[in-house]
C-alpha cells in the first residue's frame, strides 16, 4: 500500500546545505528517494524525455517510491488542451516506463487559458481513454473555479490542485474530484506550494508549515495526499519538505534499505 501522504519537491536536486540529510552513495535521485517518499518530474514540461530515461529513473528507486509527472507545455499551453493523440501518446508511452511508481499526471494550465466545457471534456475523455493513471489539474484562470468547471473536473475524476500563493479564493484548497466514486476508485488530493511572498524563491517559515501540517492531518479522506514544494529556485523546497515530513510524521517505508547513519532522523524539528 502507498503511504497516505507523499511529500516531495519539484525535481530532486539536493542543495549542498541539505546534503547530509541525503546520505549514501548514488545519484541525486537515489539519495533523494531514500529520504523523501515522492517527487514531481517538472522537467517534462519543458522538454521530452526518452522512454529509457524514465526506465532508468524507475530502476534507481525502490518499488514504493512515487512519481508524479508534469504534462508538456506543448499539450497544456501551446495546444491549449486541444485533444491530440499525436501529442499525448508519445508522452504517455514514455512515462509508462516508470511502471507502478507512476501515480499522478499533473496538468498545469497557463493563466490565460479560460475554461471551455467542450474543449476540456474532449481532452479529459481522450486522456481517460489512453491511460488509467490519475490526473490532477492546476488551473490559473478564474473561470476554472466556477461551480460548473469544478463539477466537470469531478465528473472526469480530475482533482483540482491546491496552491500557495492562491490567486483565487478557492485555489488554496483541493477541488474537483475529492473522494471515491461508487466503484470505490480513489482520488488524489494534490497540493503545490510555490513559496511566498516571492514565488519559487521564498522559504516557508516554521509557523506556516505547522499550520499547514495541522490542517492536513485534520482531513478525513481516503484519497492519496500529495504535497509538493515548488520553491526550488533558491533551494528552499528541500529544507521545507524535510521539515514538513517531520511535522506530519511521514517516514519512508524503506528503512531497511536506507544506509545506516542517516542524519534524517537527527534533523532538528521545525519550531
């Protein structure tokens, strides 16, 4: 069974300041995966990766490590969600090489892309036809937060990502598909925290992290919970993820595989 809460960062670069928290030999991904439970592949948004690259990443991680993968901008931004097998199939064939480690597909939309019922419905239908991997959507145009758009996401079994900073009142909490359907299929509640006040750069302070940890632990939902720190520009994401892991009591279920002497367990608690 996957852990109930996956905590990670957008990418697996390890800042030198946190190097001691990722001990042992191997690549950054190998070391990262022994300490944090999941990662968001963000580079896939900017450029395609070869199937063998995804296969190598799978081989470098343990079976219970989890990946989410961001859809290419060619699909979400340039094609504006226009359904296209020519774009989706190569992407999905590549990420399929992650095997059972692939848990989520992230659909991040540009701020300029408003909700269009027909376009969204056609895209979601094609996506569900081509893959069974759960998807979540991070819309940024205000029209996606209308009740009708949220209902469409729910019907399509697409979770709406909760973000910080939230540029719309409803963006701070998950939306869309939040719970199991009649057939028992589960949902994914996905949070992306970009850093504030300076997006992608600012670290979150201990009080903010504690408040979010308390809030998240109060959720009574069988859905898979993801928290991804995207404040990577200054390296703040890694320290925030480590502290949040400790605040929520989330520990990778791979202790027997981790090198002895891991400093993760000795990391001072955020306070």
